[in-house]
C-alpha cells in the first residue's frame, strides 16, 4: 500500500524534553499569557454573518474600508480572572471601528463591488507587534518585530530610505479566492501607506473592483504586503467575504435547503500567543520565549537588537472568530459550518468529539443506550470548499484543513446531547502528512465547543439532504504540462528558506527559453543559462501561461514538509497524486550526500546544490531537481481526510509526492502563486505567474532589482 506521506521534520522539541507542565511554567515566568489561566469554552462565539456585523455594500457606489487601530475582547483573562484587552490592527470603518476579524462582506454572484481601501494606521508609535527591549526575559517594551533583513516592502530599490517608524506601515488587501482583474488582485508590491504617500512599484489605483464573477463560496480577505504578510495578519488583518448566488442564497428558502443564519456559521480559526498584558506576541529576538524553538537549528547568529523572522509560527492559544476557545450553543439539528484555516503555519486535522457522560436515552444511535459516549467522534459531511459546492457529498469523521483553505461542512447534532468539542489532531509542528504525536502545547488540541442545550425550533425546517449536492466538475483538456517544485534551501545567514522553482528549464508563453539575467550579480554568483531550479521572488518570471490556456501543474515536493500551495486568480481541480521515486543513494531529505563521496545511482530523483541570489545581492543555497522519476500513483482511498472534489484554490502538496492540478488561465496580467504558510511566503516561497505576453521588465530583468547588502544579522 502506498502511504500518503514519507517525511516529517519535527520543529518544536521543547515539549518532549521538558513535558507539558514545565512548558506552562516557562510561559508564566517569561511575561506571556498563560493558557492554563483561561477557562476553556467560556466565551460565546460571535457569528460573522450577524446582520449587524456586515459591511453595507452597494452595486452602484464605492464603499470605504479603513485599516486602523482597535481593541479586541478575545476572552483573555489574567491570573486573577480580570479581562485583558488586546490592541489590534483590523479592518472596518471610522464610524464602526476596526475589529479582529474584520466585518463580513456578503455579496451576490456577478454583481460587482467597488472598495476603496484606506490605510489609517497611525505612523506614530511604530509597529504594533514588539519583542523584548533588552536581555531581560519578559521585557517587551517597544522593539519592532519587523525583520528588515528580509526582502520586504522597504528593501525594494528606491524604497530603502523609508521606515515604518517615520513613514508608516505598508499594507495591501488581497481577496483570497477571487477571480479578479490583475490590478485589484492584491499583489505584494501593490502596497501603500497612509494617504497613499508611498505606493509600491506595482500600485495601480485607490479603488478596487471585485467583479464577483464566480459561484457562491466563502472567500476571505487579508493583508498581503511584501515581506510582512505574516505580521499584518497576526495583528488582526483578516475577514470573511461571502458570495451568494441564485441557488445558494444564504436564506432559509434556498434551493438546496441548506441551513441558513443563525444555523450557518463561518469559523475563522487562528492561533496566537499573547503577552501577559493582553498584547499579541510574536517571538522575534534572541531571548524571546520560544524564539530558539521556532528559528530551527539552522538559525543565524543574530545581534541582540535585531529581530529575525521565524521558520514557522505555532501559537499556544486557539482563536475562533477572534475569541479564544469559544463555545457555541446549538439546537439538536443540522448546522452549516464554514471552516477557514487562518493560521500562519498550522495544518488542522479537525474532528468533532462527544464530551458527554451518556448517550441520549430513547435511541441507541448504533450503540447501547446508556453507554459512556465520551470521546466518540461525530461524523460530518463535506459539501464543498474553497470556491464552491462539491461534485458529491463526502462523509468523514476527520478532515484535513490546510492553511488558507475553506471547507463547507454539515454536522448534525440531533441524537446527541451535552457538549461536543471540535478537536485538532494536526499537532504543533510542520505537517508531514501523518497524524503527529502529542501536542507540544497543552491545549491546542482543542479548538472550540458546541453545547447542545438550545430547544429545537419547530418553526425552522431542518430538512437538508446532502445528496442534493451535486455540482459536477468538468475539467477542460490540458494543452500544456508544467513541472514546478517546492524546495527547502538556506538564505545568506543559514536560516531555513522555503522556495519555489521549476523542475525543467523555463519557457515563456510562446515556448521560448527564459534565461537568467546576464548581470554582474548573477554572473558573480555563477548563475547563467536557462532558468531552472529554486528561485526567489525577485527573479524573472518563469510561469507564463498563455491567455485561455489550460495547464496541468505537477507540483514536485522535494522538501521535508507539506506545503499549502495557493494560486491567485484561478480555481483548479486536483487530478492525481504520485510518489517521487528517489535515487537509491538519496538520504531522507531527498539530497545526495555528496560530502560522503557518494554519487547518484541513476535510478531515481535526487537534488543538487545550486547558488541562490538573494534580494540584497548575497548568495544563499538552493537546489535543482535531477533525473525526475515518477513512482506509484497514490491510492486516494488511503487518504480519507483529504477531500478535494470541489473547485480548489489551495492544495496540500505532500513531501515526496507529485501533486497534479489542472488550471484554466482566463485573465491576462501579473498574479502570484505561493505557499500559504505565511512565514514561508514572506521568506521567498512566492513567485509571479504572468498570463499572456511578458512585459520586457519581467522577461529580461524580472523583479531583478538587486540592492546591496544592508543588514545587521551576522552568520
């Protein structure tokens, strides 16, 4: 039997060395909020579809949405049980304030919406997330966590003179999952500051037009500024965008008899760390709690006064719709839950577990009456996801939800009583495809609770039949196969650097080779000839489909972890998964151990080192895929947690596998594809794809604006 995964890199080791209780004590002693001081499932879950929480949209006028400061009541309390308010940067309006999550857009398919996004984040005060100010643990008094050694908005040539402290925080909204014209896509280089004083090199307009020319689906909007996406989202910049159509109307009389508000509930699931004063926390400085665990053992030697971004981030608090470990009171009926994984790095494996002493009397539900039902999973039905309803319903008892993905599920609480806990089996570590071992943190295996203690409302029908869901997928015939790859290299400081690239030498829309730039920086790095292998964001564009082409993208994952691969603009179908057949001399990571004098046997895939030009002109380490060789096709019946029979915009690409997706490119212009682990996309695991003929600056120079090395991180 072909297994669904091969490798798994364990990142967080401290729990296995110290045990959960000691970790909790460490948190309490370092100035962070302690999950053990919280009463789980004591905070009511807000519904983002509450009419009072919706933006008032119009098809004839432009609505203004501001990004600014706010204070969130997450339910967090201190050791004495007193509430701790959390300062955030969120979306909203000046009249209603700014919230985490932002207010919900509810729009109708094929009815355009015009939004003017306004950056009202105060320049005074600097960045909202701060790390420690000196070597004292627990002192978090004002050092910005923004890693200026990264390729980010103010490292672009011509922008180096700007700082957040003096010129403001760059933002750019991205409507994730939208079929949107390129100028309104939210490209990372479309950023802007307050009053549009500074505009990114790709900036187009103050107003965005969302055509909404797609079926009913739950999308989400979040920030996408170059190099600080993870931080701006961490600060609160995310919200729900709901598209309705003539069948899936969101109303009780919809054509499918789907549960409607209040029986429809979007769940924006995130994880966070908090300081003991209620502020959001992101480890960034040497000496910060958990910093050494997240930076990985390839981490750089970092000066005490300079922050470093993390390889991944896993919080010790689970947050749903802006509340920590909330509860929702429900009736014994069907509910439509719209799951959205908004975490930085965490893959969720969702399961609903009974937490009740006995099964309801009068019905055995397949079990003996009176039997202790604690810990029994409740099955649920997946009826769709990312960009619409499914070809058919899929009944499961646990479900993989990758970062940024949405899953549309129906769960029936009839026949149960007491409390049902939404569990997470995904672990506190990079996901490798298997269900991992014990959680590193004490409470992150629990997400929220459903208390079945509301009486059934006989005035509201409960007659949804999952078999009514049948929206066939009709993949077009592909006219090109493109082989792309996922790598793990190292940046100029030795930090782990996840990367995208190609398996084969790149060609443009007309089939002509694309070459590395013939500039001094590339020549001095020893990089020349046709573009192939691992690449950074600023390198010339290599994914250049023709307008109206259908392409099969084979995603070769030669890294050690799973990556949620997201393409802007499009939806796609998952066609198949195959194992990569590795060379018999390859070690666990798929890399020939050349330092031992070994050489490839020639019977399978291997990788070779390749120089990688960084944004500042320095050189890191990338890889080439050599002798790409296919193994067995994966039997999808062995992967019941992976449901993909609906239009997707994000797919889990497992390590050691080739994941094939079929994509139709029907709008011209410049878009992105990237890993949606936010920490990865900020560290170069993001590339441009350009539909149609490449502009000269992309085909010859790419984003090839190289600046000279300016950084205070030392290796």
